[in-house]
């Protein structure tokens, strides 16, 4: 399955460590890459995050959105900073959502996926929800402009 | 729209909707070019409100919290003329549906909506749907606070939410700001009810897990009192729990009501509160400044108290019996003296409930411009509302609505029927709903008789998905298919009034289509004979039980 990372329209080499299923990995914690089912509780990784450089989250179907929640908990609550990969039903129209939830690599064999990835972060120039991607929300930007207006009026 | 007294888009909102139109245009192009399979395209078109129905595509247009400007309503008329067959159908979720859309024209129709700051985003699909509200919001005499401020905050937060766009199933939120709930908050995935506690603070009661459909349930209280500024954090926590634990193995068990039912409301509360602990002090907490900026958009129009007793109104009441009845049923108290809230009935005798032609939409827009600060509401009972009418203008408004065919004095009465589109349009339906509604409407058309019968809500669904809310009708009618024959199951005693919310009980065996009117007539006759002073149909039913109704119906049909 072709592997993509933001910044390149063409697939990158998939030559990193092979991810180990969570249950196996927890037994001997061998290697720095772990693969989760979307029903796994991500909290059990809390003590081990420093040992991990890749967490793979799975979409059994594109319409099964559980991994979005796993991703945000890992990034925002647990502070995971390594690579986070989406596998399974990964289609280009999900990319704006995936990026906002903290995914940064993607397995997909959809035609045009790489080109879509290049555009995905700017497809929508406005966001309403605060997430770990740090983009200022419409509400925050409005607040700033109101403060500027108020200062200018003084 | 600087003159609007509700939220109007700023550049951020406008840009997002424009970018969404372009994204959808590209998706349609890829579908037509064969780059997307129908399977892959389906969720994309659905999150833009485009359904494939029996005869054509249907576009469901969001009308946030049921509030429209006259300019927006005129544009809807224009779109229905240009891209559809010159009429539209207002739904129980305060949306407008156009049932004859061509796929290749859908991006243009959606672009035309964006011209008046409207869209069809998330009117379908397993995401947070259009948030509904009391249709009398901002005008009702009994209101604590305008719920639309909070609906708008939810609208923005839920639009293209990165985490909650692929939930187990659709998610509907309703908000009310009045003790007399007109938004049916106990039959939504989440209902929010503004109320004032002993300390004088206004906050939300959070209700979870209500819903109709094939497994109707009354929502349960998740949080008695939530400070208003914590609304988004709490919603995000609740949605996350649902996204992670809601069932995905069975489409019919995927709504949050099933999760709440299976794990119990205590466990649900524990899970949500645990999530919420980690979120309540995050960027989701609403600053006073942010709330105030949204609230300013909803500043009420500058109504000055006026005389409540107007000679012309009093004279016309004596002269025109229908006008007198109309004042009783279609006109509600406004919070400013000398004003009223007028409901335009989209249920004239024999008409399909909720339908309006392009010309009728334009007519209502004209009336709103002249008499109601250019504002119109869509009610979940599929009528249109003029929220700010001066009492002295009531005769003129009545005459103007009468010309459009929208002055039927039947609001809350037996012919103010809620019905889903049914088998005439819908691919899911087992039976027709609209023709049944039309026959009942014709049978009980005499206004004096309707007013004698009094408040009686009939709700009709063409299948167990319950889009016509039959479970909460005083008389509920459900179309079922038995070996290719359309039959109708009747239930009694449903109610959405706050404090009385109840699901109806099935009366007995389903009746054939041609016997529905006789059955309803038998129910009404039973009530009229048994009623005590001041009792509505549903009150009599509660007092005497189902048996007398059952005996009469099955002796008749």
C-alpha cells in the first residue's frame, strides 16, 4: 500500500520499523512502532509514549470514525509527538479532518491521493474547532480583530 | 444583511461555505468522470444534503434554528424554480427539501444558497445535523433567553468538525429557552433546556438519548445544570464518548439512545464527566466576549409597546368568524405589548403538509417585509411563522396570508397534521403519508368543528423511521406494509410537551388506507362524548384509557 507524508505528492518509502499489534507490543515493548485497533484504549500507552516513534491507527471503513478520537486523545491529552499514521479506509476527502486530528502519514491507494494531500491543509481556510494543529479558529480571530478595533477606537 | 435580527455571516463563515461549494463541485466532477464510485460518493453527497430518492435527487437545505430573512426565503423560491419544480417541502427539522434536483446542477444550486449565506452542509450523513430551536425564539412571552445564540455557537462548532464527521449515526441537537418546550428537546440525541436555578443563574439542563425512529425513547437528564460557557466542552465530551462507544455493528442500534439504554444513564454520565474534566478549561470554554459577540446578532428588533386593543381588530372579529378563529389558533402572545406571533398555516384543507410553492414563499417574504421585520421562522410542525407582528396589523396580515392560502385557522388543531414525505417520494417508506393527511384534512375541513374538537395533534409517518413523529402524536399514524398492502397502525397518547413527554400506545390491529379517516372520526367522536369541561383529546384519553376508543374504532372499521 502506498505511503504518503505531508509535503510530497508521491509515495515515500515504507522502510521504517514494522508496527507491532498493541497486545504483542505491550508484552515485550519491542520496537518503536505500534499498531492499534480502533477499539483499543489509547490510554494504556501513556507510560510508553517516549519509547514510540510511530503509532498506526486504523479505519476499518472510511465511515468508521473512531480513530479520529484516538488520534486527538494521543496528541492533545497525552502529548504524543511522534508519527501518527492512518491506515485502512483512507480517502482523499477525509484528509482535512485527518490532518486536523493530528495524523501525519497515510496509507492509501486512491488515485490522486498525493495531489489531494498537498492541497488538504488549505482546502478550508477557516476552522471553527480548536485542535492540536494549532490553527486559530474563526472565533479566536474575531476576538483579535475586535480587540484591535477597540484599541484603535481609544 | 445588516438589518437582520439574527446571526449574519461574516467573512469567515462566507469563505468557509464558498470553499465547501468548490470542494463539492470537484466531488461531483469526479463522480461524473467515474473517478469516484457511487459507494465512495454517497457519504460526500450526503454531507452536502443530497439524497438519492425514488425519482430523483433530493436536496435538503439547512435553515439554522428555523430562522430566515425575507431575502433568504426569496432565494429559496428562486432556487426551487430554477433547479426544481417550483415548490419546496418544509420538514419537521426546520429544513427545506427540494425533491427533483439533477446531480449535475446540484453544485450550482448550492452555490446559489451561498449567495444568501445558506448551505446544505451536514443535513445528512452520520454527523451533527442542523441544530433546531423553538420557532418562537426571541419573541415568545414565556422565554427565559433566546436559544438561537447557543444554536449558532453549536452550528459553528459542529461545522466540518474533524473528529465527529463519521459518527456511528446521525446526531440531532435541539435547544429551547422557554419552560413551554416547543423544540421537543426530550426526543433528540441531545436536548438542551435553558432554565434559571435558585441562585438566579441561567444554565442548561442536558438531556441525552431521546429519539423517535424504530426504537422511540424519551431522553434522560445527563446534567441537571451546566453553566452556559461550558456548553461546547460538554458537547465535545458527550460526542467523544458516543464516537468511541456507540454501536457500529447494526445500523438500527447505532443512535446514542441505544448506547445510553445499554450502559445506563449513570455510566454514560460517568464517562462524559470524565472526558469533560479534561476539556472544561480548554479553548472550548466560551469567553464572555465571544458569547456577547454572537448574542449581539440576535438583538431583538426595536419594538415599542403598542395598544393591545385595536378597534379595527375587534370589529373584524365580529364581522368575520374565520378571522376570530384565526386569532385564537394562529396568533400567539409576544413579549412586547401590542405585538403578536403569527403562524402561517402550510396546511390548508386537503394540501400536502409543509409544501409551499415559489410564489407562496415570495408572498410570505413580502408579508414579512411589510409587517414582521423581514423575519420568518420555520416550525418543526411544518408551518411558517411571522415572529414580530403589531396587533394593529393583524387584519392586513390575515388578508395577505389568506390570498396565499396560508390563513387556515387550524394551528394545533386536527388538520395541522405533521406528515413525512412518505412513499410518494421516499425510498425508505412502506406506505404513503401525504394522501392520508390530505384525506383527514378534507374530512375535518370545517373550521368551527375543528375549534370545537380543540387541540389535537395528528402525526403521520410512512415507515418506522418516524420522520412524521407519529410516536408523539396525540393520534399517531404509522404506515406499514403487510404483504404488499399499505396498512396504518394507530397509536394514542403521545406528547412532546415538557413534563408530559410520552410515547403513544398502539390501539390495535392496523387499518387499511381507506378506513383511516373513519378510524380517526371514531376516535374524535369518542372524545367528544366523553370529554369533561376543558379537557383536550389527550387529557380525556389519559383519564378514560384506551378501551372506549378501541371499542368504537374496531366497531366502525
